[in-house]
C-alpha cells in the first residue's frame, strides 16, 4: 500500500504541477498567483485524503504561505505581464515555471510528511522549509524542461494541453478561447 500511495501522490503532484504551469500563463497579473494558490491547496487536500490525514484549509493555507515565502518573486513575475507587448510572454513564462516549481515543492513536502505518519498538528516548519528548497530546485528543473519542450511542440499538441488545462479548471472559458485563437492563428 505504501508504494501504491507514493505513486498516486507523485501522479497528483505532476497533474497539479501542470495545472500550475497553465495558471502561470494566465495573462492577468496576480490572477495567476491566486489560481496557483488554489491549485496548491487542492493538491494538499488530495494528498491528505490519500494518506488519510485530516485536512484543515486555514492551517494548510498558512503553511503553504510560510513555505513558499518568495511570494514577491512570483508577484514580480506576474506584474511583468503589465508591460505592453512582450511583457505577457516574458512574465507568463517566468510565472509559469515558478508556479509549477512551487507547486511541485509544496506537494513533495506534504507528501513526504504525511507518508511518514505526520499530520498538520506536528508539521515542523523549519524541517519543511529545508525540504521545500530542495524540492523547489527539482521542480524548477522539471518545469523549465517542460517549458522548453512545449514551446517546440506542434500547435496540435499545444491545443491538446491547453484543453487539458481548461478541463482541470486552470483556465476560464474566456482565457481558454483567447489562447486557443492564438494557437489556431499560427496554423
């Protein structure tokens, strides 16, 4: 059962990481940040369910905020989107990678804690921060690699991924339609 849980948790982390990457591409400054936070909260909820740990949304929000800490960096990447023209692309790519990396790290920290029998009541923030930093670097490498490969994908693959992001709720109907139009215009 332990190995099965680990595999399910890793799958959840990857799925939420993809949703967070999509959230980072939302063109509205700070909306990406809010969506990523919701994705992370949902991820921890699902991991808690998997490990049969009580989920307390308020406590988890506080723990995530304490772990992520570099909110100014994410906020800065989001605000770059305000620059006319290339701002959306630069800010979107940066925010996308950061959103995915933080989501990966948050998922790994909680998965590891719950896997060892931990609960929200005995969560050690200092230990978690050290684990978060390491996991963030891993997540950033994974996200950067995914971003490089997705930019070279053909438009049909990008449309498919865009549709998946829409289905998981990472994009609104309007955002989905706008991005879809941009991809279709490239055909």
